C-alpha cells in the first residue's frame, strides 16, 4: 500500500519497553522495513504506548507532515492508537492488504507573544496558576468578543474534543470537520462579568486571540497537549488551525465514532 519504508520507533526508553518493542522491530525488518535511528531519515513514525505516548511522539518529532504516524498501544486501543501490541501480525498484514486508510487530522498552531509557533494535536489550554481568577480578552479575528474571568480556557481540535474538552462538557466533534472548539474552565458570571457560558466552535479560517489582562496575576500555565510550556510571561496567545495536517494510519474498521462508542457508551 505504501512505498514508505523507513521506520522510526518512538517509545519510553525503559528496559520493559525495549522488551516489548524488540519483537515488533524484528517483525518489521522481516517484512522489508528499514529501521532508522534518527527522525530525519524516517517517513513512518511508530509510537508505542498510550495516547500520551502518541502525543509525545508528535511533539518530539516536530509534527512532521511528510511522515505517516502509527499508534500502537501497549494496553487497550486508544484514540490515536489503532493497533495494540498483541496484534502485530495483523498490523503488518493490514499494511500489506490495504485494510488501512490514512486519516488527516487538523492540528492547532499556537503562537505565544508572537514567537515561533508550536503545534497541538489535542488542545491548547490556559489556566491560572494561582488560586485567584484571571482575566482574558477573547478576540475572534479582530473582533473583541468577550472578556473571560475564571480559571482558564481550552481550545481543542476535533480529535482533542474527546479529551480535556469533554470533561468540561464540550461537544465531541467529527475530525472530518476542520475546526477548533473553545470551552471555559469555571467562568465567573455575574452582573459585572459575562461570558457566553457555552463552548463554541470556530471554522478553519478564524484566528482566536487570547489576551491575558495583566492585573498582577499574569503567569498562567499554558498547556500544549500533555506538556506545559515554560513561559514566564504570556500576554498574547494566538491560535488558529495550522496549514499542515498530520497523517495517521488507521484501520478502516475503526472509525472515530466507533472509538467514541467503545470508550464512552
Ligand atoms: P493523563 O492525565 O495521564 O491522561 C489523560 C487521559 O486522556 C488518558 O487516559 C489518555 O489516554 C486520554 N487521552 C489523551 N488524548 C485523548 C483524546 N484525544 N481523546 C480521549 N482521551 C484521550 O495525560 P496524558 O495521557 O498525557 O494525556 C494528555 C491529555 O490529557 C491532554 O491533552 C488533555 O486533553 C487531557 N487532560 C484531561 C484533563 C481532564 O479531563 N480533566 C485534565 C488535564 C489533561 P492514555 O491513557 O492512552 O494516555
Ligand atoms: Mn496518560
């Protein structure tokens, strides 16, 4: 199905994981794949672990749009892992027999204080790091939409909609809709402060600007998927859908909605 042959394995470097991954590496070599030791040479990246490992694999390999990503779970199937470590033969056969499809997932491009953008597959979150609320001006394109006061906000991708976003009653979004969902973390709503109060979804050409109102509580925690950005002063956070999408290898028989059903219903 694919002419890509250079495989890079991404996993937590522990003896236990080495033991788990070694048979998989051997099997791949037997089937004609080349194992490469640097991401630069790779055109397939195999993440072994859970969804968290998959998120890390993308971050550590730079969200490459010229790579195909494959998620292999060491436990049960997850949202980004279409294979488990126990169906290795099936995985190789599936690759050969075209029981697979490549899915393109939208990712967020986030730029803090106009610096070099970073990417997020699940979400970008911004949270107060002290017990007091903090204030954010929410600007859609150039339009000042609302002023938020509370714990923080989450901006999620469609595939991230089943993660943090779902815990705050955001909607689950079909990943075939390129969009980003904005949801609130404990907004204060009274006669002085008013926010929309419900999550909202922005289309692919919108830009969201979150301006942290500097009132002494100006060191929010900014999360990019499962990593906190080490930034002391975040003033402006600009978020849009990235031009790039990442390519993930999927089983045809494991659609997004099947995953949602399997995990939540
Ligand atoms: P974690 O706190 O260890 O686990 C969060 C859980 O979410 C894990 O079960 C993880 O699966 C799962 N998960 C990750 N991406 C998902 C997705 N797109 N859809 C459904 N479930 C998903 O952190 P982590 O494993 O490093 O994952 C980071 C993610 O955790 C963040 O991107 C954020 O979305 C989420 N998170 C959620 C909350 C909350 O719900 N209150 C708070 C903070 C962060 P695995 O076990 O396979 O890794
Ligand atoms: Mn986890």
